[in-house]
C-alpha cells in the first residue's frame, strides 16, 4: 500500500464533477462529448482529466486530434482494497 497513491486517488474522486467525468470515460466518448454530458466547458473537462490521469484513474487515448479518455477500474479496486486494509495494521 502506498499512502501517496491512496491520497491522490481519493482526492481525485473527492469532487462530484470528477466522479461524473470518470464514469463517462469509457474510451468511446470524446472530451467534447463528456463536456456536453456534464454541462461544463471542454477546458474544465481537460482540467479534471489531468487530475484523474495523475491519480492513475484514467488513461488518455488519442485518435488524431480527438482525445478519448478511458477509465482504469482496477485502480479503484486497488484503492478500495488499500483503504480497507488501513484499519488492520
């Protein structure tokens, strides 16, 4: 367990807009599609994606000029596992 990774991922998911963005990152939707779904600007989505990417929760995928982010659900499972082990030490 890495405390820094726990804090980074938990912090990234501590924002309601980022959770909504994360849930839409299926690798098919573009940044513009996600922005329209969440009703914020593309630049706001890019900011939230950067936070999610730094936390390892999302990977970027480019198709030409189009960015189609994809979530990494295994990181959320790792986070849940690590947090559940906090009380056992």
